[in-house]
C-alpha cells in the first residue's frame, strides 16, 4: 500500500476521522424487545432508514459517531456499553474505566 492510499473504507469515515463501532445484534434485539420497542422505532431515533439499520446489524457494519450518540441517549450508557462491539478487549476495559470508574470483578465486560 502506498503512502497516498487511504485506509478509510468510506468518505464518511474520512470526514469524521473516525472508524465506527458495530453493534451486537442479539444483545440489541433483546434490549429492544425487553423495552417493548421496535427496530423501526430505534432506526428513526438513530436518524437512519429501517433497511440501513437492519443491513448494518446483519453485516456488522459500523455505526457513525452521531448514530452511536443517539443510541447511548436512547438506551442509557450502561446498556449501550453492553451492545457496542469494541475493537479490542483492552479498549473495552479502558472505556469502561473512563466512563463508569473502577472495574468490578463481578461485572462482566464481554457480555
């Protein structure tokens, strides 16, 4: 790969300067149905179409910063943390400690 070749997979990622995070489909669906919501409702809250939402879940495609921000407001930080698929366990632990404080052994990070 030459030095001029971009490592970003889309123009949007380049503009944001940010590679998004995909979501854990099973955990998200459990939360949606446990809270008596629907996938179309969640898609509207994330400001994306239902087809785009379902496609991103199905193909493990990343959600952008604004979409994740809306998801966190909708679900709450702790529930959203359980749904977001981080790039590594080290990053997951670091984010957990920054957001919630010290890690407790009883609480499972990789749910």
